[in-house]
C-alpha cells in the first residue's frame, strides 16, 4: 500500500494534535511520527477502527501531545482494497 505523508510544520509550542478521517468512505489508517521522514520513529498509531462516539468504524482518529517543530502524518489504507477520496481533519 502507498500512503500519503504530510509534513506538519508549525509555529506552535508543545500542545495537543488531533487528526481524523471520520468523513471518509473507506477503511483508513493514520500514523503520527516525528524525526526525519525516512528514519522516523513512530509516535502514535491509531487503533484503525475508531472515530469517536464509542463506536467502532472503518475510519481513523489519533491524538497526541506534540513538541514544537515538525511531525509527519501518514494516511494509508488498511488493505489493498482501501483507497479513494478522503477527508482529513487536523487540529493543532
């Protein structure tokens, strides 16, 4: 599978980061990493099946406290059949 990687660079200090694909129509996976993109250490991986409200879904939601600077958010599909248009909501 080939995902989409976003370099999330901000002027914020340490704070809350949240991202979700709740409005997407296919089975998504989100990863949040810091460090260099090609040697990044995984910081948070969502459970791949939770989008709030206490219900299991095919969409993803992650949250973490991040340090100032950059992190990398990867959006991927759970399997080869998981692809298409997506809605990504990010809050810093």
